[in-house]
C-alpha cells in the first residue's frame, strides 16, 4: 500500500519510512509508512493488486475514507507528480448515476467547471463506460480523465478526509483542502471553527410573562421565547419569538390586553352605571342596572365581564308594571294606547258607546305605577227620540230594540191605494236623539215629467195634475226627421210611463268620399251625412273639378247633385278649353271634347280604387262638421 500525504504546514515537511523521499509538497512511500498524524487531507493508493471500480471503492472505504474526490487543478497536478506510473492507471471517485457524473464520496454532481476529461472523452464506448480513471505519468494528456467499464481492474486511488465528525464544532460544513480543511458555518454561527454564536438583543417585556429556551447561550441564535398573558388578558402579537441569523428577533415583543366583552347598553326605560378597571367593557368591568318609575327590573341587577369575554348573568330588561285587563262596556267600545305593552304602566284606555248610546262615567282611564287604573268603570245607556204619529191617509208600524222610541227603534210608513208616500218610508231613531228623514205625507202618484223631443212636438193631457197617474202624451217630428220610439205614452199607477222614450232622428244620405286627387269638407248639423248636411269639394293643384262644388242632404235621403270628379289640368286640356269657345272651331271642339271625355273617363276609372271614404269620426271641432283625414282645412 502506497501513501501520498499533503500536510498543512507552510513548508510541508514530511516524515517518511525507509523508502521515503522529501518533496516540496508531498511524499510517496511504499511498504510500512510512518508519519506524524495531523489534521490534513491525505492520498493513498493500492500497490499490491488491481481492483474493479466497486472493489477499489470497498478497499478505500475499508482502510481510508473513499475513492478520491478531486476538487481543483492543483490536486490533479500534485497527484500526477507524486504517484508512480501504472499501465492500467487509477480509479477515482466519479461514477455515472443515471445520466449524471457524480462524486460518490460527497454525492455532488460534477460541475462543468470541474471537468478534466481527456480529449474525446467521455465517449461511453459500447455504452457501459460508467466509471472514471485518471491518467498518471502518461506520455499524452497526463492527469486527464477517461470513462471506462467499471469491471476493469486498476489501482485504487483513495483519500483520508481531514474533516472529522466534530470538525467545525458541528456548526458548519467542513470543506476539504489539500493538507487542510475550512469551515463554512451554518447560519447563526461564525469563527474559524464556527464556535461563536450570533447574539440578538436581550428581551425585556413589561407585564408579559416570558419563558425562553437558549440552546447556544442567552438570547443567541436559535433562542426561542414564548409569551403568555395572565387570566383575563389576551396576547397581541406573536406567541413565540426566535433569534434569527440576522441577529434580529422573528417578531416584535407582544403585549397583553384585557379581554373585551360585548358592549352593553342600558335597557329600554332603564339606566346603566359601569366601572372599568382595564378599559371599557373589558375583563373586570362591572355594570349595574336600574329601571325608571313604572318599570320593574327583570334579570340580574349587575353583570361582570369574565376572563372568557362573556358577561355573567343574562341580559337585563325593564318591564312595565301591569294593571288588570279592562274590557269594553256593553254597547260600547274601548280603544287603548299601549306604550309599553298591553295594560301596562302608561297605558291609556278611552271608552265610547256605540251609535245610539251615551257614556255614563269617565271617558278614559290610565294605568298608574301602582298597577291600578284611575277612576271607575263606565257604562252605556240608549238614547231617546221624540214619539212619532201616523200621517194622514197613511199608517205607522214601529219596532223597538232598546225601549219605546229609543235608539234603534224603526218606524215604517205607508199610504192608501192611489197615493204615494212623500218622504221617508222608514225613520230610525239616531244617536243624536233625532229621527232620520222628514215627516212623510201621502200624495197622488206621479210619473216623471216628459220633454218634447228635439226637432219634434209633444201634446199632453193631465187628469190629476201635471204628469200624474192617467196623463197621456202624443209625439211627432219636423220635416227631415223620423220618430224613433212610441207615438204616445201613459202614466200608470206604478209611476211609470207606458212604451219607450221617443226622439227624432235626422234622415241619412249615402256616405260621400273625397274624389281622387281632391278633398272633401262637410258641415254636419245633425250627424254624419244626415238631413241638411252640406259637403264642399275641391281638387289638388294641377287638377280641376268636374261637377258641383257643394252637395246638400235633402229630407228625401238623397243628395242635391252627383259627387264631382277631379281631372288633370294639362296643356292639351287648356288648348281644348281655349279653342272650344271659338265658333269657327266648333266642330273640331266637339271632336276633341269627345276624345278628352274618353281620356278622362279612363283616368277616373284607373283612380277610382284609390279613393278614400270620409271618416265620420274626423271632427274639425265644430259640432256637426266633419272632413276627410286627407284634407287640411288650414291650407
């Protein structure tokens, strides 16, 4: 077994066996090796046999730490100079795990910057080259790496770590270097061996209980302090503070505030008086309750805010003192104003009597703070009306509910045959001590007065007075109107007329329509297109009227003339009309007139379908005056 040692001393002086030689940086020995043990990284190799990669690693782990993990170019140069040449070269601690080249001793992936492959390597020839050898004392590319099949046998190149289990005070990562190591301290520690601990400010809470744990010293890194509060108080802030590597605490010191209870209010019609030790409505607060006059307290007289944030006892209230229940008097009513509840303190009850009754006693009573009503119970008595007598030629029949001629008494009146009752047929005694209606009398039966129909005459004969039983009336109409209804009517004993009501209706003429390309304006005195209605015709610009300008509805139901038409007022027509007056062209005029008439007849026939009927409901505002909707009287 051979050894290559790197020591921490500046001159790197080596203690060797019988075959040793002094080197400036390292020493290589074979056989028994003696050296002074120091805190340093040392290299070792197998000089008695060759091993597969797995055997080589077992060898290194058995006698040393592991296959060598090369960390920089300086180590490679050192090994290439210090180790003897061997034809099969040396295994080192790199292996492909999955698809990643990994330092097996540290389980760290090989970084791009740390790669030291020989030219063209790794080539993974035959897809089984997962282990790595280092060329030592090779003529070409000495010190470079090459991937090889793991079952080939080579020398084992081992290392013994300088880092020990208790290096860096177990407070940092021990990083191997040639002949030494360095400490990379964990957060919260510092110093060459990470023995020093970072300190946080000492915690001094006021009025807040604190319990701390100091694994590395008082108020140092990773110290934790738990905070609590006394009964009735609750913490505001974090419950646990930890000293961080930044030498700051993880949160501010919490405070303790008194537990609060829901805000209480004075009960309706009551008062509340509170005392607060630690703040309004908080732990230890007490509230006393009382009620105003006429009210009684329901619930505890005082309540206290407990440590759980709940008030002792139930909510208090003030209830109005009750008086005995009242009822309405017979034939009367009672209306109460219940301010604080039915028949309680302050309630006011007003009494009244039904129609026809008078109240005897107090009109109102009030519930007092003593639970009693003011005054005595009232009652109702029926009202009396004057005595009634039967009318002449008539009879009287009365019914009495509450005594003779008192409220509610009803008297019916009737007359003999041939007479009718004038006045109320029934009178009642009212609440005002008077009878309804006036005193009735009996008179001969009458019918309703008839009137002469408009545009007609009526002739009447009266036997027992105007429009009384036996009266007869005959009716007739003026020229242009026809009688609608009965020609004569008679007043019966029932006070009604025989037959139906009569009236005179104006005779109607056929409905007129405005001519094509023209307008129609009508004056309707007695209804649309009725007797004496007059209609005026006009034509649009460029057209002339052919026929009468105005038509009138006659008593026969016919119009005075036929409706006119509108013809085009063209150049041809103007020439015909101009020359038609000349006697020299009389014959030619006749011929042309015949042709014009034929042309006009054809045009009128084509436009006949476009005519619009007069809308009888189109009212211009004057009674009996109507016009077509297409005509504007303001033009």
